[in-house]
C-alpha cells in the first residue's frame, strides 16, 4: 500500500499497528479508537483475524453518560475487561492506535487493568 497521501499521524498509526502484529506475542490486541464524541475498544485476535469482544460509548448502558469524557472511557474500560473475562482472555497487548496515552485513553486502560486485564 502506498503511503504517499497519508498524513504523518496515519503513517505512525499504521507502523505501530503492524509492529504489534509482527512481534507475534500470541496475545490478543486491545485496540482503542477515540473520536470527538465517542471511544471504542476491541479485543482482536490477529492470528485468526477475528474480533473477540468489543465495547464503546454507543452501547445502551454507557450511552447515558457523555461519550467524550473520562467517566465514559472508564465505563468502556470496565466493560471491555468484563467481556474479555467472559471470553476467557486475561492477557492482551495494548494498542493505543497512535493516540497519546493521556486523558480518555489512559482512563480506559487504567479501568481495564483494575477490572482484571493484564498488559
């Protein structure tokens, strides 16, 4: 794929994602996406190419709170950890997706760790 038209942010995001896959840790990947209004989390098994679990601020339980704040990110982190436990996953690799580990991304990661995920 040509990277000629990509911004530096997109290039860094792609490079980090492929680096996580190339390490071959065998662990599923906790992938984060943050937009202006919502935050999304997925547990992805790159070996099989399937999504094991997902959570976002669009779900009914979390939708009542604003999707663009730390409280909502904390709720999503807790929900993704619970979904992982239900699927039998306890260890993951954290993929911040090119976003800085600060604010909502950090809140989601901290909540997931406190709920039992190891990364």
